[in-house]
C-alpha cells in the first residue's frame, strides 16, 4: 500500500527517485550526480521557508547549515554556522560601523600601511585633518617638527614615554636648544636646524629656531635667518606694521628704495617700464580687463565691496560698436539691491544686439529665443509669469498704431513661415504659408509637414473658385465647380444645424451619372406607406424650438433603405436624404395626373350619356 502511495505521489508531482544513486529529481528524470535533490522548472522557483527575524532567532537548537529567508529587518537569506546566524547586516550593525554623518568609529589604531587618504577638503575645525599642501602653505617655508610639551631648564620628574621638551638650559647630558625625547627611562637629544619649527603645548604657541635660539611666534619678535628664507611655493603673511628697514636684506626691496618713492597713504606703486612711482586709486581708466585674472581687493580677512557709480565699457562714440568685454568662460551680470534692473541702452540710433541662442527662464536654450517657466496662469494675459510674448502698442490716438507679430521667410526659394502649437508628447497643430503653393494651411502636425494631403486640414487660396478647401480624413478635396459659379468653400460633407440660402443647386448632368432606370413599378404602393409627422428637436442636440415637419429615418429605412444613412458614432445616428423625395413626389404627381385624365374622360362620357338620355326623355 505504501509503495502504491509513493508511485501515485510521483506520478502526480513529477518526482523521480533513482534508487541506485539515492538521488531525487523533481521536474527532471536525470538528477545530476553530485546532488541529492534537484528541482528543475522553467515556470516556477524554489520557495525557501519564510519567517520574521523574531521567528528565526526563536528556532530551538538550529542545525548547522540551516537556511531560511527573513522577511523583515534587512530581509534576505540567513544560515546558521553552528554557533551563530550569518546573513545581511542589520540596521543596528551598520549603525555600529558608520555614523549617520558619515564618520567611521575605530576602537584601535588605523594602519594605512603604504596607502594614502586623498581628496581632503581644507580644514575648518581644530580637529580637522589637513593635506600636505595646506600645511606647507601655512608653514611659510619653515620645517615643522613634531610638537613638544614645554621649554624646561631641568629634567621633568615624572615623564611619560614619548614626551618631548626643548632644553632652555643644559641638563641630563643634553645641551641648550636641543629637543629631548623620553623613552623607557632614557632621554635622547636632537640638535635642531635653522628654520625648524615646533608647536609648544604649554605656551600654546609656535617656536622657530633661527640657528642660534628658539623664538616664540609673536607680533613683537624679530626672526633673523642667516641663510635667508627660501619661500618659492608658499606665502608669507606680513603683519600690519610691515617690513622694517633693518629687516630687509641686500638685493631685496629695501627701505631706502621705498622711502625714495615718497609714497603716501592710499597710494600704490605703478611701474612705467623703467621705474616704480607712486600712483593714486581715486580715479583712472582701465583699458583692458582679461577674464580669469580678475581684480582682487583684500582688507584683512575680508573682501570689501567696490562701488562704481559709472563703468564705461566702450568709448567708441555715437552709433559705433568699438570696445568689448571678452571672457574665457561664462560672464555674469548681477544687479544689487532689491528688485533692481539691468538696463542696456544704446546711444543715438544704435542697437542692442544679442547673438546666439537667448534664454529667458532657462540656462540652456535650444532655440534662437527660448522662453520657459513652470509657473501657472494667473488669469491675466497682460501680467503673468507663464511664458508669454506681449506686443502692446500703448498709443490710442491713431488708426495706424498697430501691434505686429511678423513671421517671414526670405522668398520662394526659402522655407515656410508658420506658427506651431504643441502639447508636448500629446498632440500638435500648425498654421502657416506653404511656400511651394502660396496657400495658407491649417495643418494637423506641429512641424507643418505637408508631404501628406491628410495633414492639410483647411487650405486657403488667394485665387480660383475653391477659395477654402476642407479635405476628408484621407486628404481628398472636392473642386469640380461648374462654369459660371463664383466659388468659395469646397468640401465633401457639411454638418449644419440650420442653413439660410438664396438658391440651392444640385449636380444632375446625365454625363455624370450611370445605370439610369425609371422608378420601380410598385413604387407608388411604397410611397403611400410613408408616414409624414410633426416633431421638435431635442434641446441638447439642436437648439431649434420651432415645430418641424418630416419623417422618421427608421420608418423610411424599412420602405426605402437607400434614402437612409447610418453614422459611425456611439448612437449610430440615422439621417435621411430628403432631396431624393423630390423625384418621388414628381412621379406620384404624374401617376395621379394620369389617373385624373382617365377619370375626366370617363366623366365626360358619362356626362354625354346623361345628356343623350335627357334629350330622349324631352322628345317624348
């Protein structure tokens, strides 16, 4: 019985068991040799046991290798190693390694080996790390050494390993000015070189060795370097009092040279090609400014504002364009204050010229004039923040005070002038002049593509009988006007609520017709079945309130189906060819007239017979 159940289960599930190799295959008859169980399918997957984190950790005595899928708190696959669960890091584990501000927490020393930390920003806080270039810029050419704790005249009583001091007197076998370092009960001494600099913790200041003595950094200290100060790649900040006479070496800018220039306060030095002379900043003309070099005005740690009441960019005279501003990158003009304008005013009859693509509200225009915004319409076209072009002639005193929007091309060999209307990605239309035909065309495409007649919705002609052409959906037009007609609108069909006309003429030339036959013999019996009615139009369909006379299309269709047309709208509205009834009316009149003529003959015969009888009676 058990074997029957297993065979039935295998048949139902597609499970194959290979007794020789003790392998199980589901969805395959040949399980791979290295697998105890193989699942094969191109339509379904293997569904691992799914549970929450709380359910996973509650598994009693999990076996080594046990595998589950966790559905919450960092979902993913987790397996038990025999001692712990291993899987995706939880949010708390990630938080233990990386803080929310991006800083990493290290509980021990970080050994970078031979690697470097690159792309550091300039430090802004006392604990920030600085690059070598930044440190070199601060050193001013000095050779900075590891910091020391203090300057001492005797050996410290309880030093710690690594403590460093400057000897202010000889002690412990070291000489004055040497740097002492304590390590495991012993002091080692190093003699400094000229330009060596260290930071001393207790005075909290820097000290520099000039080759003879250590000098503390202060505004009143004089630093003398016997070998000169080499500062090719760094900057030196000079204090407010400047460089004194006895601080300038030979072959440098000397005090004698400066004094001989007789420069006074607020003046600068100007080089005329052979000598330096004092100059004034109170006025003057800048003939050329090259973008990239810039003009820098520095006052202590701030950059003051430079105010110019008038800046002349070009002095070319009336109606000239001499003078220019040329930059090596983007040029920006920004007005100051609140709601201030930037005004460009040419002189005389000069022009304001903007070359290239001009953008209003967009930094990267794609056309010659590109106006763009994401604002909404406020209800007033004359005062709005949506993209608007307003042409407003404020003169109300002349009939020629026009406002004109001109769209023009060069001639018959140029392109088409047109106006494009487009809902981006939805639908567009255009209207313009087709240069090749001189027609004004309303087009169903936003790019005014007239290669297909189906896109020409309405065509206007200056000459000819068809002044206005409206095509059908395939682009076909009807233009066969008869001779002598003045012309006008030409189209296939018109849907009109009402029409007022002087005369209405229909084409009826025999040369335009074929298969001409008389009306059917039983026509009169069908005609007599027509049911004339009176009615009113539904107000939501036609706004006509007068009493109407006519027929019901559904009734006429049962008698004369060729007189009724069915539309393709949702209601499949039916319409009727009332014009064709005219021929039926004529035929019925002819039939009635023929019958009337017969009755007249019969009536005359009867009248003659009555008269004859009357005469016979009178004779008797």
